[in-house]
């Protein structure tokens, strides 16, 4: 069950309304780095969580918190729009609403579709896509995905912080940035609790390593042309992060065969030349054009 409180998780105050900033805030709601993504990601990870129940409960708590962040941001969008400068309201009363909204710098659909409210969309008006939600059923894989989600979300919040001079909006963003800090640490703490890199890698650690081709498990494949030196770093030498091998650099050379495919099936309606010829040659098809004879 879910419960709600009438009050926001943190104060949302807009001192100088800006329809332009309302549009930018949409990215923090429905963008790939936004709160809809992490809320659904953590909730669906929780819904499918198997194993120790503390991880399910932790994910549920944080996913529910993220729903509160969506509410905060949606409130901020509405407040930036409803208190927008009078010239925008005058334009909207006198001219075509779409033109007025565009001149005001706001997302047109915030007016046309939502009546001066937030949308489940990004800053370009693209609706949120659930394909950005990662819930694999593997606790380690999900935690690494969550770290990336919080990292990109914090980057976005910091950029939004730089885009506004409004004291109220800066205060709200300070709170959201701080929560991103905690959530990054939270997911990394779970990985540490599971044994860190040695305890979780490679993911899934339940697969029999003898079944993979171990001779290439820790090779960095260098694909540059002759004379181009491969990049060097932690990933090219020394012990692997899982402690089960040694990194090394390997010039990427073919280890497989040249592909040889069967001719096209008739029902695929390729060209006749494709159907008659092999992959080594193309057979020209006579034409009925005798104009050059």
C-alpha cells in the first residue's frame, strides 16, 4: 500500500516565476536522468526483489521518496507557469496560445495539454519512455544501474542549479542534490555489503566461470590501425577488479571465419541477381532493353 501526506517533502518556493525554467525542470521530471525514471526503477526492482527482504524494503522506501520528488518538481513547474510575467498572460489572451507560449519560452504543451502544469515528459516535450527503467532481478546489476542513474541525475540537478537565480528554486535544488548524494552512497553501500567488486563481479557471479572463454575474459582489445598505440590505464595491466585474472592488452585480430550466408529465400523478394549469385560474385540479369543493340 502507498500513503501520502498533504505536505511536500521539502519546501517549494518560486520568487521570480520563469516559464523558461519551468521547461528546463521538465528534464528533471521526465528526462532520462529524471525522477520518473528513478522512481519507477527502484519500485520495479522492489516489486521483483527476491532474496533478503531488507533490499526489497530499502528499494521500496527510496522509490516512494522519489515519487515525492516528482511532486515537488511538478509543483515548481506549475508555480513558475502560473506566476509568469504579465506580458505572457496578455499575449495568451490576445494571440494564438501556441504562439504566445512559444514567445514566452515555455513548453507549449504545458499550456495546451496540461493547463499550465507539468507533463510526464522531458524538456523537449518527449513523453517519458519506460525503456529507461532497469530492473534485472540481479541485485548487483541493479545497484550499479542505480549508481549511474543517481550520478546523471545529480549532474542534471547541478546544471539546473546554475541555470536559475531564483532563491527558492536554488533552495529546492540544494535539497534534491543532497538526496542524490545520499542515494549514490546508498547503492554503493549495498555493493560493498555484497562484497564489493570481488564479491559481485563478474555479474552474475552465479554463472560457472569455466563455461566462458577465460582466455579473453580480461583482455583489452585494441582496435587501432598499425602505428596507433593502444590507450593505457588501470584496465590494461594488473589484477582484475574481481581478483580472478590479470588485465592485458591484445591487438584485436580476427578469430572467426568469413561469414557465408545462404541465398535469399524467394519469399523475401530480394533481387534476382542475389538469388542466382553466390556471395563471391554477382550475376548480371539480362534486361529486355535492346535500344543499344
